[in-house]
C-alpha cells in the first residue's frame, strides 16, 4: 500500500470534516464516519495492491515472451493492469 493507515485516517478526517463544514451533510458522529471512510479507502488500495501483485506474477510467468517481444516492462505492466481492471470492473 502506498499510504500508511495513519495517512489514510488523515485523508478521511479532512474529507468528512471538510464536507460537513461546507454543509454538504450533517454528521452526528464524525469519528465513526471517518473510520468508515478510512476503511473504504484502505480496502480500495488493497484491491489495487492485489491487482498489482497479480500483474507481476503474470509477467514473471511470461518474462521470456516479453523479452523476445522487446517490450518495456513498465509499459506491459500498465497494459495488463488496465485490461485486468476493466475485466473486473475495478476503477483505478
């Protein structure tokens, strides 16, 4: 995960309190809502991390073919990741 959970909590805090301050919604228990938002963000990042690992594994399995095709690793990574994300309806 690119962010530590503490950073995710800060983001969740700013989102919830910022929207509440602007009158976008009313919150009786902002701490509870912040926890929910933080968990949603963390789970979304975990899904992307899992997808990245799956792409790395696929690329490891087909490294010889990738080398023979003279394709840049990072470009192939992006293509495979985008394709898998689209197939699984994952928004990146």
